[in-house]
């Protein structure tokens, strides 16, 4: 159980609401996005599918019928500033408008490319569910149950999280939280911490209820360990590596973290709502930002927090879980 939590701690890390997958002409792109129909509405987490010249969205990836669609042929796609609430937002316009929000810049770019390609195609009335099912089956997506989201913010839920995470993991998350607070403020730090807590708790309950095997997250250990080991090398106390070396190393760190994200996404996808999957993507999107990582490893004001984070990483890498 402690091992799973260690792997899942990786959840602080994102991007991507399940990273979109390029498919066929019939189903060019699919993944979790947030959708609203006008500026005054609130965003809703949905499972989006681009098929030919139409964007469909579903309440969950297991739904048969879409809850909305938008014809993309000849549409105009533009960036939108959403105050402080959302950072990666676009508006799609024809005679009407819809707005999509994404968990990271990389995720946004993939979707924009898919949407732009669809603007030259004819719209369709329905999406071919067989194409979606092929992808879903490849990830074993057959379960329809998901855990109640409110549990993890209750007193009982918080108690479970505290007891199931050892001191070293708590120290790592706490050090990371302090770094986020110093870079982007308490509000962002609280958001990331809440998302991590919810995800770790749900993963823990899935294993406790035998919905997942005890070693389900073991596959995430190797890329997680690789990212930790490289970050440890990037930080040498007061002796800092050259910026060009640092940037190259951080790009490799990001690649490893994205592998962790993909593994965790595939494992949890059958059991979580679009909102929870978007939460996972948001965490990974945040920590796999090159701007964020560069700030963490180059700002001397963060040395104290980074020292603690590196110590926790070093402790983790001492033990081989395989």
C-alpha cells in the first residue's frame, strides 16, 4: 500500500486530462476537456471526441450518446483570456461560440491542431462508437463505477490520507507545496494539494476494495525514479549546473513524468469521472511545465524548500520496489 501511494504521489505532476490520442479519420482526437457554451456559464468536465468536422462531448467516456456537439467546418479558433480562473482557453466560432479549457499548454496545442484540421472536413451527425470502443478496450475501460468525490474532503477522508501516507511521502508533498506557494501563491498551492489528496485517496480506496491489484502502480515506478534521480543531479546545493545543461536535463525529466502520467491515467481512467481525470491532468500539466521546473531549480530563494524536496526524492530512490 505504501508503494502505491509512493507511485501515486507522482500524481503531482497533471498534464493532461488523459493525454489525447490521435486515432483515425473517423475519430481524430479524444480525451478529457472542459466545455462551456458562453462566457457566463461554468466549465464542465467532458469527454471530447473530434470526428470528421464535428466536435462531440460526453458526460463520461462510457456514455453512448453525446450531451453536446459543435460543427467545426470553417470555424475560427482563437485564444481567450479567462481572468485568473483558467489559463488555457480557446473560443470556437461559427454562427455561435463554445469555449474549451485545457489542463496544460501542450494539451491545448494538441487539441487546437486537431480542431483546426477538422475545420476543413464535413460535419457529421453522429460519432462512430465502435472506434471509441476499440480505444477503450485497449485500456481495459469497462468499469463504470467511480468513487464518491466528496469523501476525500471529509474528515474521515483526510484521516485516511494522513494514515496511509508515510512521513517521507508527507514531507515530499509538503516541500513541493511550499515551493508552489512561493512561486504561484497559496491559492494555487491549496488547489494542487487538494487535487493530489483526492487522487491518492481514490487510488488507495480502489486497491483496498480490490478494484485494483496491490502492485497496479508499480509500472510507474521506473520513470518516476528516473525523473527523481535526474532532478537530484540537477541540484547540487549551492553549486548549480549550467543553464544549458539544466534545461536539457529538465526536458528529460518532463518526458519521464509524462510517462508516469500516462501509466496512471490508463490505470485510473475506468474508475474516475471526467472531472477527476481533468484534476489529474491539471496536476501533471503544472509540474511538467518547463517554466515551473526552471524556476524551481534556478531561483536561490527556493533553496530551502528544494533541499527538503531533494531529500525526500533521495530517500525514495534508495529503495527498489521491483
